[in-house]
C-alpha cells in the first residue's frame, strides 16, 4: 500500500486491555519477539494481578510470542492488536488491513464486513458503525463454520472508508469461543470508537 498509516487512540485507558503486537521479520526477529513477549507478559501480570506468578507469566509470554509469529504469516495484515482484559484471559487477536480507497463505498464496506462471504450459518448481523475519527463504516457479527472444519466460529468485522487518509480500513477477529466474544462486543466497539488513523511518525514509543 502506498499510504503509510498507524493506529492510535483517543482513550489512553485502552492500553491497559489492548496490546499492540509487533509484526517482525528478518534476521533477529525471533529474539526480538521473545524479548518483547516476556517483557509485556510481566508488565501485564503486575498491572492486572498485582503479583508475579512465574508459570502464568511464562505461559502468557508463550501465547503472545505465538500470536506475533504465526498470525502475520497466515493472514494479510499491516497491524495486529490483542484484547487482553485480565491476567488470566487468553489474548484475542485483531487484524488490521488497509488499501487505497477505490470505487463506491457501499459495496466496499459490504466486502470488508463479509456480508456475502460463503459459509455463514445465518445472515450476519450488520449495523452502521461510523465514528468521529474514522468516518463511514459498518460492523458485522458473523457466525460460520470454517471450510474443512466442523467447529462453529464467530467473527466480528469492522470496515471504514477513512477519507482523510484515502484508505479503506478493515479490523476483524475470529474465535471459536462464541459466548465469550459475544459478551465482549461492547468492549470491541469502544476500542474501535477510540481508534484514529495517524502517520507512523506520530506514534511515540515509551
């Protein structure tokens, strides 16, 4: 994509429950992933539990490292976040992908939220999801059975046309824990409403 972009937020409290997962490639990527995952797991555990259970911290670091390594190889994305609301909650990855805006916005948004994607067990639940920061959008909750599997899954899919950056932006997650995902859609919506698209140079790293 010709237009560089990054994801930032208007609500700083979100950093307690949402983590930007690095997408790393090339020489030394494995070492950097392990270092990041260990550091973040220890920080997250102290923040949400107040203690330090070595076995649990090690397990969380292993999961985060796996998300950082495996998902970018399987799913096209430019940014990766994980929803992690508690010390003993498995992270739920969210994938971001954008292309330069092209064509009528209506059909494009339908594609981003998978309105007509095959495999759905019923019609997706689709609502308007425009935000002050991102502009015109849709959000869908889609129940489906993946090809080659018998396990029902749910995906939550967002799509926006971000006129200020000339991009069409997709945010989505997929899980087979249907009840847990369904119970947390309000948290996903709050995250999406706080999101804004910025130039990468505007992101500061502590």
